[in-house]
C-alpha cells in the first residue's frame, strides 16, 4: 500500500480517536495497525462510514495467543472492494480475562467468526447476540487453540523433542 | 437436544402451533453433515437453527504441531471437491513467507491445475442442483467428465480426491506426455458435454420455474455477510480474487467475471456455468502461452532433491531427510495470502515465530462465513427450496467445519 494511503487511514482514525493507535506499519504486503481495544468497534464503524476509507467488507477475524507475554490478540482484516485497499487491525488484551466488544453491530458476518474465536480462545465478545460454542461440543470446558492446551497425550515419551535430536 | 427441540412443549389452546423438523445431520438431501432444526408453519419455514461442527478436525491446532509439508494434506480436506486449489494456495502462502521467486512455467501449470479443479467443483455443484430439482441425468453424465479430470491429477501427482498436489516451489515433476494427452482429451470432450448439460437445464421451463426467485439474497446483504465467490457474484458484485489481487500470473490471461442479478439459485447456477467456460478458456490460453523452463523454483531448503541424487549423494540424502522430517526452520513473519477457491476467497493467515512449525495458522474458509446467512435466506421459503438453496450455495462440510 502507498504511503499516502497509509497516512490517510491513520489520519481518519486520528481525527476522531486520537491516541488510540499504538503502532502501525507494513507487515510484508499488508498495512497493519495495532490499536487499543476499548474503542475498536467504534473505530471500525468510523472506517466503514468515512468517505475516504470505506472499509465495508470484513475478510476475516481471528484470535492469537501469546502465553509468554500473557497476551491475547484479535486480528481483523478489512477490505475496501472499490479501491482494493486492505488493512489489518490488531488489538491486544491480557489472556486471563480476555474481553472485547462485539463487531456484529457493524458486520453481521462477524457473528460466527466471533463465536469461533470464543470457542477456541475463550475471548468474550460482549454484546454478542448468541455467544455459544460453534464447532466444539457445548459440554467442553477448555478452549483448544490456547497454547497451554496440549495437542498430544503428554504422557507419551516417544514424541519428545530429544528423541529427534532437537 | 438443541434449544429448538426443547421448545416442543404443549401450547395453550387457541395459540398457533408450529411443528419442528430436524433436517439432518445425516440426510441424503443435504449432501453432507449439516443439521438444521426448522420451525415450520405447514410447509413454510419460520425459523431455522443450524448446528455445525460435526466433522470438526481441529486443523488450526494440528497445524501448530506440523511442519509445512505435513500441512498440505490438511488443506486437502477443507474443500475436498477442489483440493488442488487449497494445496496450491497453501504452497503459495509459504512461498510468500519464504520470499521465493517461482518460474513462469510453474505458475502457468498451477493455473491449469487450479482451473481444472474449479471446473470439477462447479460441475458437482451444478449437477447436484439438477439432482435436487429432480433431474438426475445430468449428474450421472457430468461425473464421467469429473473422472477425466481426476485421471489428470492421478497422472500428475498420483492421487485423486485428496490430491496433495505439488510442492513448495513448484511440482514434483513436469507434466508427462501422458498428462498432456489426458488434458487435451478433456479439453476436447468436455465442451460438448457441458453444452449438452446446458441444453438440459439452462432454458428448461420446469427448472427455471423451480429456481428463479428461490433462495435469493441482495448484494448489500451478501456483502454484509462477507459472501465471496460465485455466491457473491450471483448477487451482482464482481469481486474475484483472480482479477482483484492476481496471483500465479492470472494477470496474463483474459477472462470475464460473470455476474448475476438476483442472487437466487438460478443466478448461482448460471454464474457457475459461465465460470466453467471461462476456466476452459483460461486453460487453453495457459497451454498456448506456456513458457519453457524448470518445473520448480530454487528452494533447496524445502524442495526435495531428485531421487537419483538422494540415493547416491550424502548431502542430498541429508536434505531429503531434513525436509521429510520437517527439520528446517521457517523464517519468522506474518503473511496473508488468498486465492479464489471454488466457492469463495480462501485465505491463509500464517504467523511464524521462526520454529519448524507455524506459530498460528488461520484458514479463511468461505463456506463457514457465508453459511451463517443460510437461516436468513430460507426464512419464509418452502422446505424443498431450503434444500435447493443449500446445494446451490455449495456448502462443503469439510470446509465449513475445518
């Protein structure tokens, strides 16, 4: 993305939500903005309606867990289909009680994406109309994509790293 | 017991009563494992509650423990009707992360494979629309053509349905003369069959009456639900990843993006039908322009050395072992790559922390995203239209549940 376009997006956010941007920059070919989590939904709504950005298509949304920093992230990818500009927004929150407002008020498509993120990471999307597990069974007590959840049986010795010289 | 089933309690006298119908999870008409609890007023659907996840296999978690090559078979099982698109999309994501230059010939060969896969996927979907409207002939007839494509895959990579095709950097070998022969045979035979299939359904009065106006969605609604692929184009929005963000040299080819108007079953059917013709034309262009060159890029860390060298050369043997066991570290980084899958934008969001496996891999699965609009689309329609709507949206259980 051109530097002028990046500036434009940043100024659109800054004109109404000053001090919300933590950092921004190109990650490979994708312009990424890290924001504070409190006003994320208002910012996305602003980007949706503002004539200069018009990010009116939610490509995807997902969670990421960083246990070393005790952080949980949510990544939103927005797309302006008219000008073919894309932006990735990220928010971070502590992983012991992750909570963020729901995006379903802006994009109905966020409904299942947020349910999936809740299902796998335990992130509470407050205000969500139907925040239930979606792919896993409802009786499940853990959130499987969190890093502390082991993928394989931990009692197995034959798959430990030292067996492979790692 | 789902919530809707709990509601089946005796209602006080005089109150309007609804009946509840459990459609699925295993019902022959849903073509996959989908459950919908329908609240019915006679034969009209008042409300529907979908339950998904019956074949959830935790792909995103599995990918965190697997080296790159072991993730390719996982992607096969997303949209298994067009597995090569998923495989090649994944390889391209990795190549983007590694920053590898891919030879033109490989890009063109990939285009040929991906368009063949798109044809098979659309072919199944459209044939099934025919089945659900009571026309079984086309289905049986088109499956012969699908078989021809699967034989092409077989010649190229040895597998058929879950193809695991190609490698990071290119293909395991160049297309053999036998493969070209099979491709040419398909290109010769398929147009006639497709034309005949169109003759059966496209302007068939019964089929048109049955499909026009049922299961429709407006462009605004489709966009707000993040529709992509033929379903969005049927609603009148010409968003196609191949044209918008070309990958694998799609910018070299001329093709039309067909769009519909009403987003109903008939429009979806027609969009797919036209896309098959466009795919055929892209394949022909790719064969015509096919440049000479190597069949793989220069990726020694991830592309297996030739077999003769592995047996006769120590270094090659070591590399072979390292690649097969996934002992090569991936450079740290974060990439998103999307391809135009057969039913929408298939995206791979890959975060690497420099280990041998991805730190996080997220699949943007088009089915999962647009299937949530299904209850809204079928609201107020007849039960038989609901079945038809589902098959025309091309919801694939494997992709839906990851």
